[in-house]
């Protein structure tokens, strides 16, 4: 069954640093992978969606890559800002013998210090 | 902008009550989803719907049912609320274009407390 993990669980960096968040999944049979941001007590905001045929997507200071064969994705945040502080989740759209479903990682809690 | 709204931000119910959580999206999306989010367990899919009157069980459907009579509205029903259903409930929707799934858009969430 598909499992998604994220490393690190929490990260604290000074403002201006570039950083990388990691997401791993166990079954490479995915349709797409999505990165979300969640602020405390709020819903999720989509950041980037990578289809299974794509290798990366970029939006502003964010760049997400996907290596389906190795079951990995990274989210790169350039020149981090205090406003980037949030929990970042990755999710895979997977089709497996357990039925169609979406599996989320546990998230990485990011703190960017001014 | 896509807008997904949920009927309540906070809800307090008693054990055994029937609870309705409503979700409405305004972008004519085919697919809609209900998740719950719990500390240490993350986001888990309860039910989803590909289109009107269609529904599929997610990972944790026990104790829940859903209704999708209109395309824009997806309701989650707790037939007899229990304390272990205290959680944050999140609704999402997405558009499917030419067989390719697009991004999921989430509502603000409903925090349900069952006493």
C-alpha cells in the first residue's frame, strides 16, 4: 500500500536561506504529486502539481522536482521569508489494488526566523 | 478564483447526534473529496465523488456517509456521532481535463468536537 513520508518533520532557518523539503513514496505508480501549504487552523493551499510525465514545476521562488522511479520529490524554496512559515505537505494521486485514493505525507513544519 | 466553502468553521455536537457537514464549490468541478486531519495521523481520505450521484469509499469510510445530489455540493454525514470523530474535516474539489487530474482546491475546514 502506498506510503508517503516527509523529511525533516520540522525545520527552522534564518530568513534568506535556500532550503529543500523532501517527500518519498513507496509505489511509483502515481498519476501526479502535489505540494501544499497549510497555515495553522486553516485549509490547504496548493503550491505545485507535477504530473507523472513531468520532472519539475516552478512557481516564483518555489521549484518542485519529481523522480518517479526512485519515489522521491523535493520542494526547493529560494530566499526564504518569514511569511513562508507554515506546514508543507506532499500528496500522491495513486492507483493501486486498494482502490483509487490520495495519500498525504505527515508534513514538514517550517519556521523562517526574521 | 476557485472557491470551496464549508458550512461551519466550528461545530460542537453530542454523542449520538446526526451531523451534516456541507461543502460547496463554485467552479463546476467534477471531483469532490472529504478528508479528516488528526495530529500524528495526518490527512486521511474519507469519501470522494467523481460526479453527481457517484461516490467512492476512501481509506476510512466507517461511521460516515456522503451525498452528492448536485454537482456543486458534497455533504458528509455522521449518522451517529462518536467522540472518536472529533477532528478537523476538510473538503476539496478538482477539475478533470482530458482525463488528466488537475490541482485539488481545499475549503477552510470544519473543526468538529463531539462531546
